């Protein structure tokens, strides 16, 4: 039986609540706290959640289009939010990469290993879509199109806002500059807010190995950022 193949039009744009969630994420230094969530909110029952995922995937395999829509509704906000953090707050690019993530997911879903959680698998696809974007040659802007930057007088309180943005930009550059194994682990744990156990299962390693990667990454980031990493 044919399998449902949702088109990009089936993936709706994020609503304002998704954007608020995406904007709120920054790396927090909690590498040694295992599965402690980065945000203080109730966590769903993992057994029930996995059972619901399996039921949706079974329906999707039977060709039910409504199952694809339910998968998107269930996961879109988290995928989009993680991409906003990866792109440094670029919502338009994040929306495009989210569309690309689901396009790739529909093509590869028949090979999804159900021992991993769907959200963790989708994050890996989103993460790879982001890396592919980084590797694309930069668009050449014609000289005639170049415009000098507009200079504006800082308003009261703007200096502190700019300072925060600069620190966040430095942090993002430092994270992106980590070795691949550490970069994926750090972004999956702190920007996608995935539990250590899920990352370990996806990477086919132990939870202790993931914590070791996180500790190593934090050491490198603190050395790179100095006081800003405290």
C-alpha cells in the first residue's frame, strides 16, 4: 500500500506561541545534571508518549494522511524552535529549514528505527539541514546593491540589549565551532532540549558517554568564551 507523502504545503507556519518558545532558548550550563530539563515545565509520560508515536507511525505506514498531519502538529513547534536557536534567531530561515526537515523525514520515515524517539530523529534531520545550509556558497551581492549600514543613536537601555545580543552571538559561534560529535550533543541537549537518555539511544552510546561529551564541550566553550560562559 502506498505511503502518505505530505507536501511542504501540509506543514503550517509556526504560530506566535511557537516563536515565543523558540526565542526563549539559550545554552545553559547544566551538563552534569543528566536528564534535568532545561525549562521548568511538566514532562509528559514517556511510556504514553512512545505508544502514541508508534500508533501514529503505524497509521502513516498504512497511508493515512491524517497521521502525517498529526505528526507535524505534534512535533513542529520543537523542530522550529531548535532551528531558531541554531540559526541565531532567523525565523524566516528556520521556517524554510523546518519545511526541508519534514520533506526529508517523509522520504526517510520507512527506515526510521523506532528504538529512538521520533523527536530525536527529527532533530538530527533538522540539524543536518542546518549544516547543509551553512555549507552552501554564500550569495554574491552585486556592488551596485551594496548599501552602507544605517547609523542610529542608541536609545536608553539599548546598550545592555546589544551587549546581550553580542554575548549570545559569541556563544552561538563558539558552539557551531565545536567538533562535530560535541556540537551535535550540545545542541541536542540544550537547544533541542532532548533528554540525555534519548540522545544516547540515538547515538547508540551510553548516557555516561553523552555526559562525558557534554563536560568536554563545556570545558572548550568556557575556554573560548571566558567569563561569558559562566
